[in-house]
């Protein structure tokens, strides 16, 4: 009962802080992590011990799948140079820099332990990055690079992390151990691709919304657990599973199920983020208590230096590699990775500043075995990087975007308008070929759609007047239905049926007047 009460209290606090963050136009993960750290320092606050396996499965698996499902393989292929550079090279450089800094601060720290610390804090976190960036709507190119990097850099860090653990424990089997690590990565990709093609067929017969949503969450957790049990990378398994399902599932799922599942997933991911980021802060107390004889000032210095190294190295690498690519582009007359795909200087600054760490970093730190050399110090360094990047980079990201004033890139909006236009033209052509001819009202409706999306930026005044009158009519309809219910002329069941119809009509009108992406 106590755990349930704590969970409800954390959710209530998280919801209030998220609402405050939206009002202040600040990313809510930073507020949540700060609140968790403040709660951890309050006397009497219960100490919550998190199992690393539970953290990774419960918090990371759904948020990772949600981010990967929305990712665009086409766009990531266009930005493959930047994504690979950040997901592999930037992580490797960060690991080396953090290891050197840790050894400089603590010369008695073994090299394998320093490398493990670098692998823990090296990768940015997918859930943290998407939670912050989705609300800020940066240029599309920047968003693709940051999301793509945060999805794949965990695999690089995991390879280094496991190697460092094996060397520190004296159980590393040299090239044989490296072979099995690489095999786990390849196996994870293969498992994800196979499961992604089979899963939509297995659940295609489900037509009940709640059952479908439960099957989606259950499939996510089952795949993560299966990958962990057979020794392949659960992160890569889930990434390729999600991107494969995103390609095949839409043609096998009806509209109502899809809308219901999107709504539940949005709420579920928000709840998991609230709990995860507050729990990140609550880990401060056991971490501090484990430092033992270490002086407070010395611990803070260590954490501050590691945090500064992570931020500066990432900024230097991203901006430096972008400058090199632009120089090569000028010399060769074309961009590496495809035409017009090199980020601008301002875009590179934003990408470099989007290095928030999150629950994955803390979970891998907590997964260190008891008795691991300098375990508590490594935990404190990981916590300092997580909290520091969430607060410093997360809160300053919006002002940075405003100061850089990056050019608008409404690629999603323009491509969505193109898709709507082509769909309307195809439907209109089929209706016009019907032997008996389609109903005039239906032909007029699709002709209106074709006209609207053929010039979405320069709407016909008649269309604007039509939308204004339609909006007025919907408001009158809604007031009338509410009055009928108030007078008792219709019951609740009938009211909710008509209310849903009016909601769909209002959503359709909002889409026509101002199209926006789903997320």
C-alpha cells in the first residue's frame, strides 16, 4: 500500500510540474529530475531502490519503441553520415575523454573502471531527447539527426561497457569476447526484423481497442525480455522491431484501433517519463550515502568535471565534424551523404547541445555489480551527468533555438499536403470513372479537398468562408446537444454518441484549416 501511495503522489507531483513547465515553456524532464533530487534530500522521504533490469524493461522499452516507431528510415538514410558520426565516433571520443578526466582526478582508478564510466555517460538518451525536443519543434533536419543518434548510440556504449566490465573483472576473453558482443548486436537486429514482420500478422485479427493496446505493450515487453534471455541486444531488437512494424502495421489495422492506441501510448509514455525522471532524482540519496569517506566537495568536483567533459566534448565534436564536412563539400562541390544534407552551423550547435542523458545512463550505472571498484563514485558521476544535462541543456535549449533563429523547415507539413493532394486526386479519379457516376455531393467534397491541398498556403477565400461557417455551425450543434441533455430529452448514451461525431467533425475542420503532425 505504501508503494502505491508513493506512486500516486509522484504522478500527481509530476503532472503539476509538467503543467508548470508548459506554462513556462520549459522542458518538463528537467523539472521532474530537479524535483526528484529535492525530494531525495528531504528528511523522511522513503528510499526507493530500483532494479536495473526493471528500469530498463519498464521505462526504456516502451519509450524506445515509441521513439523508433515515429522515426523515419528514409530521413535517417539521408543523414546517415551525421547519425553514424554521432552514434559511434562521438560516443567513442566521449568515452576516451571521460576516462582521461577520471584518471586525472583519481589516478588510483584503474583504466577499465574509467572506461566503464565513460561508456555509461557517453550516449545521449532517446527518451530524454524526444521528451525535450518534441515540445520545441526544431528544424526537421536537426530533429532527425538527434533522434537517429539517440536511438543507435546505446549499442556503441553497450559494447564498450561490457568490454570494460569484463576487463575489470578479469573475465574478458579477448577477441573471443568481442566476437560474442558483436554477435549479440547482429542477433538483436535479426530478431527485431523477424519479429517486426511476424507481429502485425499475429495481431491482425484483434478488433477490440483495449485488447489491441494490451497486445502492443505486451509484445514490447516480451520482445525485450526474450532478447535479454537469449543474449542478443534488446535495444537493437526493439529499434528494428518498431521501425519494421511501423512499415507493415498500418495496412493491417483499422482507423479506430489506431486512434485509440495512439491516445493510450501518448498517455502511457507521459506517465512513464514522469515516474522515470522523478525516480532519477530520488536515486541521489543512496548514491550519496554510498560515497563513504569521500568529502562532499571532492565528490561535487568529480561530478562537475565529468559533466563538463561530456558537454564540451560533444559540442566540439559535432561542430568540428560539421565544419569539416562543409569544407569538404566546398572542395568537392557536393555534400557527404547526399546533396544539401550537411547541417548548418546553427543546426550543428543545437545538435551538439542536445546531449541530454536520462534513465538509460542511470540504469547501466545501477547495473554495476556490488564490489565493482569505485562503484559509488561512478554512480555519482553518472547522476551528475544525467541531472546536469537535463537541467542545463534542457532548460536553455529553447532560448538557444530562439537566439540562433534557424530557418524554418516545414518538410513534414509540405509532404503531408502533397500526400493529401495525391490521395484526393486518386479518390476523385475513381469516383469519376464509376459507371453510374458518384453522388454530386461526394464529388464536390473531393473536388474541394483537391483544390484545398493543391495550394494549401494560398487558400481560396470561399474555402475560408466555408470553414468559418462550418465552425459556427459546429458550435451551435454542440450547444444544442448539451441543452437537450440538460433538459433530459436525451440520455447520456445518446449524448456521447453525438458528442463523438461532433468531435470528429471538429478535428477534421481543424486539420483542414491548420494541418499539424500527429506528434
